[in-house]
C-alpha cells in the first residue's frame, strides 16, 4: 500500500490533532481508514416533490429558488429565527432556520437549492424547518450520510473525504488482478472508492458497491483459507481404524443417515496427518451429542483422551450425563470438571485426567485452567463455541499435541453464511430429526388469551407431563415486560397454585441452578418459570408445553432454540407465544415460527428480517465487523467471492505470487486488526 495512504489524519489539510482525535473515535486513524469509512445511507436528490403536492408532517425533497429573505426575529434571549420565502413555481414555502446566521447567509436570492426536511405549517402557508440544503447545480444527486460521533458533522465528513480524494486519488491501489476484474465485471478500485462516497448516479453507485462488497468478502474468505493452511501442523494423533460396531450396537436408537455420515466424516478426518477441524451444525434435537460420543469412542479405541467444553455448568452436566450413558457401558471412563465441584473433588478429577484414568472429560472453562493437564488429549470438542473467548478455545487445544477439533453448534445458520463464519472449518450438517421425535405445534396469541393458555398448560400437567414458561426479564423494571420473579408468584397464587412451580434465572448461584434443574428433571417440579438460561442444552423428555411471554422481544432463531426444549420425547408437544405487540413485523415473524419447525428455514427468514447485526447480536462468531457487505442482502456476491477465493488459493495457497501482492496485504491487514482462529 502506498505510504501516502498510511499517513495519519493530520496529514490532510484542515485536520489538526484535536480533530484527528475526534475521527479516531469512529475508528479512523489514517487516510486509508477515512477512504474506507463508507456511508451508511444516501440522500436522494433525484426524486423531488412539487411544493404544491408536499404533504404536511412528511419528509420530502424540494427544489426551490429563494425569492425573499426576511429580517432576523428574536423570540427570546439566546433564540433567533431566520426566515426566507422560496418557490418552485407550483407554490411558495417559508424556510425557517433557528440560531444560525451562517446557514441563513448561505442562501442567496434567486439561487436554486435542494432542500430536505419535514413540511409543516398549513396547506396555504407551508414551512420547512431547519432543512438540509444543497446547491441546485450540485452534480452529485446521491449525497452520502455517515455515522457520526460528538464533534463530527455530515458537512465536515463530506468536506474531509472530498479533500482526501483530491489529495490521494492517484495513490489508491488496485488489489485485484486484472483478469479477475474482467471475468467478474468489476469496476476499478479508484472508481469504486470515488463513487461510493460521491456517486454521480445510481449506476455508478451500484458498480462501486458491488466492487467494494466483493473486495471485503473476498479478503475475508482468503484470510480464512490462509488461516486454515497456516494452522495445518501435523497432528500428534494420526489415529488408526477401529471397530465402531460395539458403539453403534449399544445405542438405544438408530442413527439417522445424516448422523451416520457426520460420524464417518469425523472418523475419516482423525485418520489423516492434519488435525480434524470440523463443525457439526444441527437444528435443536438433531442429535449432535451422538456424533460427539461416536468421535470420543473412536479416540478411546485408539488409547487417547477426549475433552468436551460447554459454555455453562448446566450444559456441561447435561453432556456429561448423556456421554456417560452412551460410553461407560463400553468401558469408557468419563469425568465432569466444573467450578461447582469442591476443591478436593476438583483435585481428584484433575489427577485422574493427568494420569489417564479418565478417557472423556466434560467441563466448562475449568478445563483450560493451568492446573488441568491431560495425559494424551487427541480430540477437543467445543459446544456452542461462539460463547467462548478465542483464548479459552486456544488454551484447551494447546493441552494436546495439535489435537483434532470438533465444534458443535445448535444455532442454525444458512449454509452459505456458515461457510463464511466458519470458513476455516469443514462442515457437517444434521438436517434430519431422530426417529420418533414428535413435531411441535406452535400458536401465537395475544395476552387476552393468557387464561386459555394457562388451561392448556394445566391439561399437559394433568397428563403427567411438565412445562416451561419463559419471560424476558429477571426483575420488574419495565411495566410492559413480564419478569420471572413476579410471574412465578402470580402463578403460585393463581391459576397454577395446585402445581409445583420452580424459578430459574441467570443470577442464581451455580449450585442453586443445578439443584433446580435436577429437581425439574426428576419431576419434583411440574412447571419451570425461567429466563433464556434454558435456551440450550436442557433436555427433559417429559416436558411437553412451553409458554413464551413477550415473544416479540426475542429473535426468531432464539424463539426456535427455546421451543426446542420441548418435543424431546415421544409425547406430542406444544408451544404458545404470547405478545401484545401486534404490528405487521411481529405478525410476520410469529407466523413464520408457527408454520415451520425447520431451523435453517427460520434462520434464513430471521436474517432477512433483522439483518446480520441483530441476527448475531453481540457475538459475530469471530468475524470482524463488516464495513459495507450485508449478509442478508449480498449473498450473490458472497457466493461469487467464495468461488474466486477458491480459484486463487488453489493456484496460490499462501498468496505468494506477485499478482496477489495487493490481496495478501489486505489479508495481513485483517489479521493485524484482530481476525483470529475460531
């Protein structure tokens, strides 16, 4: 990259140290950062409304000439109002500007201006208050709108970026080989940068956006590929074929075809010279733990150890019980290591792990502590790994000699998107539910039917079944939202007073949570009122009814995860979604959930409705924040970027050829900005 682009912001005309510090707040430190600070939106001056047609209290764009400027009027101390009369030939409009003599002075008599703002006043005397103003002869009809911080204005950013382009246009480098640009009909980088900030027209904008979205996704794909190849050390555990039939024969159920395929893929991977790096992605209840058990048994048959790390103690205990049930009858010794154990128990378990007494160890982050050592750790399994920090995952992998890695995720993500998020992993998808699973009937109702929902819950409980009620809050802090504490007391005194009701939320001590879950599983509790702590890992086959309050406050994928806590046995199950927010978006979302139990289809819809920011929430699965690409809108460009990335890396795995120098530079920049191995 040209050194001019790497210069600090103070190298630009009009940017001093204090102004540079303001830019740093939005992540802009260099000229290159500024040029890559893309607009979040555009003001479209191409579609104007005649003043005579402008509707009151609606935002619009008008193009008018100033015909009269009125004297300044002082309303009270410190507040001045400036007014001017303008026309477009269809009607007059009064421009009202508060406390800005400078903005008023910029309006010249007889000059034409574009103005954007809300029309107020009356149909006879229309006004536009404090409008955004652009000269009538402006060549750029799409005006950029940027994300701001205190001390930055739109005008300031536009002027600074315009100046940077004038000063550094000739230094903008072209990272793509010409052949790739030509084959994929991509414009030049310089054209793209200019037209993303100041597009001459919609065609120029579309060309620019496609190119910059492609660049961003291609570089990310290449980085994933490079990361994968760099980490391809030889594993210390190249395992040998083993007889898996005893394991399959011992299962109390028959594996689905996709489970058999995923287990075989894991077993084949672990016989290679490079460590396995595989993601098993499956919908709620698809049987991922059976795959983990198969992989662990294969490792045991090779005389090695396996560790499974779960994000919560509840989930770790759940996995421990399941794996113990699968494996101990076959002679596989399992152990549980969590923070909830007494100091003496922890020491005993750790000693057993170190001397090889335990073949499979399940735990939380306690597994990665320095005091935990393994004798021969050949396989590391991580469940819902986006819930762990990068350092925790790396620390567990370092406890073996380049062990095999298996990742399990119950968060359904569209496959193309999963290839991006988990680009350094091979993917196995479980898209069949185990035999005997009953579909879950889902109903969306308003609060008016809450009593009927309670009767529905009672019907299930009277049949000897159990149920959940999920609320979004722990304490009462918002009158509109249901909280678990108040809700529990209401149920105990009201409609469900004859039943045993438990309360579970994230602020309870670990021992208390464990006790409540154990009691629920043992059917000492009929109905569990909980926050979303039951979202993953809770497996009580006797639970057949779930009521979710304020369902509009949860994402579709999260609602689907919650719903997956019922329907885990042979009994018919139901889920009731209650909301009093009946706007069109909510109705559409809940209709989708009520019409399908396919988590992948739901995730596709969730992504479209909410966009990637809300879809992922605060956890971007290790991905850097995207500057311009939008996963919900740019899937076509993503597929193109994935295809081109494969072409490039098949020919030049580590981007060492001269024509890939620019791309390698951008990849290294991504690593420097913090992209790390999942």
